[in-house]
C-alpha cells in the first residue's frame, strides 16, 4: 500500500524529533517582534518629576510650617513691610485668646460673664483671679458641685480639659482669663501647669470647691 502525500505528512509529524521541533520553534521565535527592554521614557520622567515634587514639598513644609502649631501660627503678624520684618512676640494672654475661643468660650462666653445659674463668670471672679494652683486644677480635672463665685452659688459640672489641652495651651488660656475684661492678675507659666499635672497625675475625678479651698491660698 503506497502512502499518499497526506499520510506522509502525518507520518513525518508523528515521528518529528525533539531536534526538529526545536528548530521550528527557533524559527518562529526569530520572526517575533523584538521585546522592548526596560521602561519607556515618559512614565519614568513623570515618576521622577513626582518624586522631586514630593521631596521639595516636604522640605518646604519642614522649613515653613512650624509643625502647624496653633500656638506659633499667627495670621496677624505684620507682613506690610517685607524689608522691616519685625517678629511680633505675642504675650501668653494674646496666645491664650485662641485657646479660650476654641474651648472655654462655649460655656463662659466671649464676655467672660458665663450664663447665670449654669456657667459662673470669670470676670472679677475670686477663683479666676485667685491662686493659679486652683485654676490650673479646675482646668486639668474639671469641677463638680456647689461653688460660690462673687457671692452667688453655682452648682454644675465643668468637664476636665487636661487630656485635650497641652500645658502651654492651659497656661495661655488662664493667662488670658486673668488679664481680660478688666481682670488683672499674674500670668501662668507652662512649667507651673506641668508641675500641677505631675502632682495630680493619679487623680481621676473632678475637684470640688471645698477641696480646692484647702490648696493654695
Ligand atoms: C463645658 C462648659 C465649660 C467649659 C468648656 C469650661 N468651663 Fe469653666 N466652668 C464651667 C462650669 C459649669 C463651672 C462651675 C462648675 C460648678 O458649678 O461646680 C466652671 C468653673 C470655672 C472656674 C471657677 C469658677 C469661676 O467662675 O471663676 C474657672 C476659673 C473656669 N471655669 C475656667 C475655665 C477655663 C479657663 C476654661 C477653658 C480652658 C473653662 N473654664 C472651660 C463650665 C465650663
């Protein structure tokens, strides 16, 4: 039986050696378009541009942001004459106004007069103007129960603010309270707040007026 060309082909395919297969494959490989090696230039340049933007951006922020500290940031600084750059050093009380307006104002009001029967006044208050040892304690751990302010008994609760405010913010806010609305008492330093904070670190509850009267003078 003589083989047809077709069956010849099949025969050849069936007994194709590894060698011949590899040859065929090698030929096929040759015709493939060459693979591009590495990255193309445009995305690489964009990546570099982005990296340098982030790099310079972070250096700029590190230099000029002052760590975004609200105590340092002062939008009222005089920028009118760039030549005569004069750093206006704000007093504790001036810095404290921001803290007061952020925190204390909701209850004690912008006038410092509070709200009768709810929030006692800070204006002319013997507590606000008295021993800072007591005022700092009130702000750190809060106040609960009856307290006589300017002859009127107030019986409410002031929440502790020691967790939310830093020593410096507390010192500034109290300094503001003690010198605003005609009040005229000494400034309070952050070191003093730190000292009281350390002394009362184990305290977990609000102060009472009775307790505070035993502290300081
Ligand atoms: C959530 C309301 C509230 C906030 C916020 C608040 N207080 Fe008070 N504060 C009170 C109340 C209420 C009392 C009286 C508590 C009582 O009756 O026992 C009080 C009492 C005081 C007193 C003693 C009494 C007086 O009138 O002098 C001082 C001082 C004081 N607060 C200062 C501050 C300062 C400073 C801040 C901000 C750092 C502040 N308070 C934030 C509600 C508040």
